[in-house]
């Protein structure tokens, strides 16, 4: 079977769905990582994490340790703000962590309005928190 980028993307969507179901059954978090497309075959990386209930995620720990370098306070972790520039005049977002390997959009936020995760630039989050104060 010949794999194209489109076919590999379709496989990733299917794998994500199956992996999410498996992870819920087993009480872990799991993600499909990088995909490699080569003439000799294709491969996907999988990441499975066992997280103790109530323990902070590695992203939350990174936020606590590195927030000051992004102009934020470690106490901002868990803060909720509204951002009027997003969708229909405003949506709530809660800061959940930081990805230091993402220089343009390192701040991880969760929206309870649509139950989705987003990545944001630190400066936008900083401004939104100032408006919320």
C-alpha cells in the first residue's frame, strides 16, 4: 500500500480516536506523536503518560518554573480570563501550562466554553490578564 501525506493524516485521526478510548479505559494519557513517511514504510510515535491523580502536569510544572521569563507570575497558573478578540465577543480561558519548546505560542489554555485546549502567545495572555484584573 502506498502512503501519502493525506493518508497518513487520516490514519492519525483514526489512531487518535482509538488511543483516546484506550487511554480512558486504562487511566492514562496517550498521544500519537510524530509520523515518519518513507518509501520503505511509515512509523508513528506514541506517548503514554501515567499521571498520579491530582498531580500537576509537566506543562503546569513548566509554567510554575518559567512563567517569569514570559512576563507572567507562577500564580497565574489556573487563572481564568475572558478574551473579546476570540469568537463571538468573548470566551473564557484558563491557563493550564506552558510549552517552552513553542516560542511563538507557549502558553496552554483551556476554554470551558467549548472544552478545547488552545495555545497562545505569552504577550496576549499577559494583556488579557491585565484587563481581567
